[in-house]
């Protein structure tokens, strides 16, 4: 305002002060200037907040897609054990092949726990673990049991082995799709590690000669039934206890510790038979619990969770339409 005389400037400021005190509307230029200044300040605050949220989102995205060495090393060890089991079965060493799958189960059970303990969960680890499970508990047990005894059944033998592999992959795909839908207290269908333990446990039992002599002529047929049962049970809706509810573990009675100690002694004395019997009981427990729910009129927990998820999805769809 260098070119404006001093009297005019004083007069204009005097009018502005009067207008503010008496409630007279301000000139349009002044109102427009203040509105633009206010909008600029709001936009600056908005951009500052947006930049912070964008930075936080990008950091979380990079963290979720990072490759962590420790948990993925356990996943790689599980995959290596399964691959070694396949090679051992091709060379006729079925004892080493069966034991390798059990080592794969051990490593697979550790990678997720290590990731949670070290806060190194990532989307990459989830996908790698799923692909490794497809080989470790789908392809490897099917090939091992086929090379061991199903080969004697001809085309029926490799068809049953393929059905088992297909069911294992379908079960893993369904598990990935139903994350957050089915409760963590139960598995929807027999988990693939338990199915692999059932199949390879039978191989281990047969290699050590623990089968009765009167069953030896029917060993291929029994293996076919066990393999087919394990495969089809994986894609069923039977609820199998997952063991992820730590509330049950915290409230176990004292006698359970004694039973566990005796069970450990029995397993140590006859490992192959004890392991196979334990996984046979677990493979039947899902259907037994499902029958118990039906008999007592209780809803199947798996079907109840799926129905609740479908109802919530339908309600959300109706809300979006309205």
C-alpha cells in the first residue's frame, strides 16, 4: 500500500474496525481473502495428515511384504525334509522317507510360532508356508505311500495317491480362503499335517514290521483305505480340535499330567505303533464330535461360523444397495 495516501489508509482501517464492532458486513474483498486464507490453512493441515498416514501405510506395506530370514528358514527346512523324503522313497529307503515327513511336520509347526514370537509375520511368509505345505503334506506322502505299497494296485494305486494330493491342495486353498471366517478353536476338516502323519505313520509301521502277519497280504488294500480316508477327510466339514485355545491348557487337571507322562513312556517304548494309533484317534475325533453335536442338538461349530459369515455378508450387501 505504498501508493495509497495515509489519510485513505486510516479511513479504510477505521471503517473495518467500525464494521467489526457494529456487526456491519465486511467488504467482499476482505471476506474473500479471509476465506481463501482459511481454506489454505485447512488444506495444509489436511495434506500434513495425509502425508503422515500415507507414510505409515507404506511402512506397514513394506513390513508386511518383507522377507524375514528366521521363520522362512524353518519353512525351507520343512520343504527340504519333504523333498528328502521323496528322494529316499525313490531309492527304496521308506523308513527315512516316513521319518522325513515327521520332521517336516516339526519344522512346519515352528515357523509360525517363531514368526509370532519375533514379530516377523509377513504376507510373503504366509504364501511360502502354504506352498511348502502343499509339497510337504500333499505331494510327498502321496508319492511315498505309492512307492511303498500302492504301486502293487496298478492304476487304482496311483489314482488314490493323486486323490490324496488333490485333496491336500484343496484343503490348503480352502483354509486360506476361510481365514477369519472359521473359528481358530477348530479345523475345518482334517489338517494336512495330521493326514500326512496318518499316511506316513502307516508306512513307518509297515517298514518296522509292526503289522500283524495276517494283515500282511492285505497291506496294499489297507494303505489304500488309509490314504483315501485321509484325503477325503481333509475336504470334509468335520470339526477337528486345533489346540489353539490356550484357555483349555491353563485349566487342565493334575491327572492329565500323569496320563501324559504314561503316554510318553508308551510312545517311547513303541514309537511307530503309538504315533499311528494317536493320529488314527485324532482322525476319527472330528466325526465323533460332529456326531455328538448332532445327538445333543448343538450346531456344528464349522457350519455355524460359515452361516454367520454368509449372513453378515448378505446384510452388508443389503446395506450397500439401500
